[in-house]
């Protein structure tokens, strides 16, 4: 038996493909990949910036500002000026790919994935970037990568093969090398597609479900513990926020929803929230230089 809660919409932003929520410095940041937008919710204040390319994630940097995963690679983003600056090109030989999702581990290492923008070819790979060094994570290529996410101590990495409906786990060495992958959870054909993963302070893994109308909480052993229902079908990723990190924010998407289906889910693409008892973890800052 899983406990159930229902999420509420807090910003009807109408994202085509909302993604990458992260709580930092008292604000919730997220992106719309397809509309090339960055959003910030701070109390009642709402702001928006334009990105020059499709943007998969935005994460804080230890030296200030953010690192953005754009289609061409990693870029610095300064919210004061709105300017972007190239940090590292990623896969310039694959113009059909883009960056999709990312996370920073306790050591400041940025983990992220690429994917086929057409969502068909197994051209997506996972990488790490730390103090100027880019490394292929050595995981198998898939069409749509999601995550990674990390255990509280940074020693287990969870990665998602969305079209394969599978979440995998592998051990992380102190040097940032990954051990063999093992299956963490496999979803059934009608359960939806696992999207962005997030880990809470108890080490439980939260998985957002695209076409699944919900997010799920799994124990570190892969046992389904809780389901949170949504009034929209496409949930993409969650982030823990608020002063106590017990308010969960979730991005959603309109992408792929037929016009006749909007009557059933008019808030699709909005930013949602719900409350939990177990807090999340503060976002780590990327060490780029």
C-alpha cells in the first residue's frame, strides 16, 4: 500500500517542456526546454529570462551564478545581466543531440546527460564535469537520458533510461568513476515513462512519470513507498524547497498532449507543489574551474 497525496498548481506557466527545478538561495528555478526560457519563483515574485538555445537544466555554481545545459554544451549564466558564456562544448559532432538533465554531487562534480532531440535514436550519453575536466561516465547510450541523481553521501548514482522505462543504480568511487549498473526499478508498459529522478534526505528516490499522472517515492532497496497524484499527465522532475525543504515543486509539460485532451488537463505545463514530512537535500554548487 502506498500513501497518496495530490499536487496543486502554483504557477500556470504553460511550459511546453518544463524541466530542471532547483531550489537555491531562497528561490525555485526551472526551465522550459522547448521555449528556451528560465523561470524563477521567489515568494510572490516571478521572473523569466530567455536562453539562446534549448536549455535542459540550470544549476548553481560555487563561484556564483549558474551553469546551464544548452543544446551546444555547458554555459555559464549570469542572472544579473542575462548573459551566457561557453564553458565546454558537448558532442559538437552530434548536432541532433541536446543536453537534458543534470545534478551536482557533494564534491561539486556536475553529472549530466545528452539525448536525441528527436527522442528516437540511442545517441544520448552521461558525462561528468569537474574543475575543467570532462569525462564520459561510461554508461550505455540511450535515446532519452534522465537524471542522474545521487544518494545523500554521493556514493550511489541513479540514472534513467526513459524509453526503456527503467531506473538503474551504480556505485561511485571517490574519484568519480562508476561501477557496474544494476536495475533499481522497472516500470510496466501502462505505468508511464520515468523522467527526472531526485533523492531525499532518507536516501529514497523520487521518480517523475511522463504520461503517468504522478510521481513515486521508492526506498533505497527499490520498494515503492508512496505515490503523489497530479491533475496533469506529464510530470518531468521535482525539487525540494522552502525553508525546511519539505515543499516539493514539480515541473510538467504540454508536449505531446493533443488539443482535445487539454479540456481534461488545462493546467498542463504548470509548476506544481505538495508537502512532505521527509525533507530533501540542499542543492550542491558545481565546481567548474
